């Protein structure tokens, strides 16, 4: 086969075939255009403010290594004045995280970026090895997920950083879109396809936080994914041609997760038609626009999305009247859904907790007659109200003129819905966990609750004699 | 496989590299030197397709061959570089190997 010439410089031998457009380009041109596209993504979405402090969620893996490298390069090249730091979470998984942390340490030296490592051990008194030893290999991903989320926010707050960036790439987002489609979890689509998400207080009370001297608390950390439109293949190629040092192994505790099925589908699709990955991402963004927000209007997913906003309409009967109530329930929902998602991905049972019942991630809607078509399971949530009775439980098709997409979360609120329909709306306030101060609508946040369970069962060690 | 100097040409020495976690399947060694026969039994020259089978049969020290191979080709998610260029530019499985070639297999199937 005659060698191809780079289509950009028309000089060197072509080395890469770009999945998004089949362009044939040489390695130097590839590196250049890859960096330019990321810069374009960042500037066109106004992702960063000049002089902003940014924490790069760094695991030592390919995505976060490339992210750190590219951000550093672009920051220097375009003089964005960003203050970059690496933030790494040590879950305490021997044979996996300890090795990848070595890679992060090398990155820190190589890119001359300060590194902060936050460990589960220091935050919670439990490493994942200890958690798994205690509870076994089922459900451990739940703990890891809940803990990590807090850990990232806490680490950022410790650094005085209000913005965390992660290395999620186009393949990740495409997989998430597919996963949520397969599970019918449309609210989650909105967040998965947003390049920037933030907690409610970040958008609500800028003034309050500034009054505190602009102090960053763990409740107002923004998250973004600058690599969202970058193909995983190109990230690997970038790392290869720039000879970047990264770590590549699966977590030793990761079981067959649901995401694996979505990943297989995406990878096979890429084989046939590589442009599909970005097409799926864009479709996800478009679909997310159809999902109604708290006021019942379809919202744009491309803008900064309130992190827990869409969970609100899942709470039947909450009315959404008082912003604080809305926000507190969102936070609670968010944590529950995250937990369920982790459990779903882990293929484990989700926690059964009164009053809301979720068994194996399935909805158990007693209103649903068994012989109805699957669409009957979808209920329409408008303005936070549950319109079960008006929807397709009689087996009819959705009228085609309805613009909004009926949504329903995995979280079955059946019993709580019944309770809230009849009983007065429970007043929940956005507050802080009394144990750790993390954002929570409950007195005690999810992480503390999990910890309590762990600590109670912890075997007494070190019986001292004499 | 016999590396005989069968009529038709000299044996083909190449370098094979594994990264992205694949090295675990091959004794934790990234670089391997392999010599392929000049001609296969059916008279054709060894190509990537042949190389895959050869690697699985002769070099792989792990049971999990489905991390590398799927059906008759590489598993989707594993990138192949032929002399530092995307194999899609060189004909993928059908590319015929030449002496001194470097083939790199990079797995992308792990956390980032």
C-alpha cells in the first residue's frame, strides 16, 4: 500500500486516521490539532475564568495524565493564567492505587504542578481494602463512589479550589448516554452531557460565599470535563506520541459492571463507524434538552447545569415551591441515585431503605398492570408533580405533539409518593451533616451513614494483654 | 512454527510491543522480538492476522486471550500501530509484515 501523505502539512507520512472525520495526518499535526480542539472547547464554553484555581482530578491513568499535560501546555501557550494543581484520591487499594499514585507523583514532577493526595484512610478512617475485607466484594463500589465524590470536593476545598476538572472523554460520555438510555434514566442524561456541572449553592449564593471572603466550602465546587469531545483513541495516541507516562490497569475490585456492556457496544460501533461516538454524545445533548427542568420547561443541557436539578421532578409531590426544600431534596436524591448507580454498575443489589423502596434497581410500581407495554412504566413529571393517573397506564401511546420526554428515575418513590400525596410536604432544609459538615439534607450525610455501618461492625483489633 | 529458510525468502524478524496493560498477558514484558517464517503453509506471506494467532499460540502466558483477541482480529479497543502509524492506514489485518517492522499493540480498555 502506497504510504499516505499528511492531509494537513502535505509533507510527512500520515500516521493517524482520525475517527471523527477519517482525516489522515502525521503525528506532529495530530498533536497540534488535538491541542487546538481542546483549547477551542474550553474557550467556546467559557469553561475557565482567567486566574482561576483549577484542581485536576488525577488518577495516574491515561485520561487524567493527558488532561494534565494538555491543560498545562495550553495554559502556558495561551497565558490563561490558570493556577493548576493535581488532586489525587487514594482509596487505599493495594496493588492498584498505590501504583497509579506513583504515576501521578511522576506527573507532578514532570509538569511542575503541586500535588495533593487525599486518602480515604485520613478522611474516613477506612481504606477500600479494609472496606472490602469487612463487607466483601459486593457493594464495595457503592462505598467507593460515595466516598470519592466527597473526597474530591473536600480535597478541592482543602486547596481552596472551587473548580475540579476530570478526564472524562467522548467515549465515556457516549457510554453514559447509552447506559442511561438502556436504563431509562433520562434525568441523568442532562448531567452526563453537560460539560460543566455545579452544586446548587454555587449558582445560588455567590454573594454569600464572597461575603465569607470568597472561601471555598465543600458545597460549592464546580466540576467540568474539558476532554468531553475527545476520542479515547486520540487520547491514547496523544499520550503515545508525546511519550506521556501513565498507568494502565483495571481496579482489582471492579466486577462485571453494567458500563462494561455499554462500552462493548460503543467499541463495536466505533469499529464500524467511528464518527458514531461523537454523534451519540451530540444525540445525548439533544435528548437532554427535552428533559423538563423543575419549572416544567425543557432546558438546554449545554449550559451549566445545576447538578441535582433534574432529580427534583422525581420527587413526587414536593411542589418545588421553596427553593431550599427543592435543593435539599435534590441533594438527597443525588446521593441516593449515585449510590444506586454505583450499585447498578456493580451489578449488586441497591440498598433497601424505607420509605423509598428500590429492589435490585427495579421499579416496583404497584400501579402498573403486568400486561401493559413497557412504555406504561413511564410517568410524566411536570412541575414536580406525579401525573401517574394521567399517563399511559391505560396502554395508550404518548401523543406525538408532546415535546417533553417522560422521565422516571430508577428510584422508586412509590411509598414515599403515597405518603407525600396524602401527608403534608416534609420540610427538608439544605444543611450540613452534623458529623462532617458535608452538604446534606439529612442530619447525617450518606458517607457518614455508610461509615457508621462500617464502624459498628468493625472487629476490635489489638487486644492488649498486660 | 518452523522458522525454516523455505524457498521464497528469508525469515522475517520483527519487534512486537505491548502497552496499556496488555504486557500483563505476555509475561509483563513490553518488547518482544519475533521471527516469522517467510512463507506460510499456503504460500502467502505472513500478515497481521497471522501474527495475532502466532502471538496467542507462542507468546501469550495468560489464559485471558479475549483481552487481546476477539474472533479473528484484535479486540475492539486495542490499537495497532505498524511502524508508528495507525494500522488502518496500512491495511489492518491484511498488512504483510516486513523485516524490521515494529508492531505496537496499545490497549485503551482501562480506567483513565
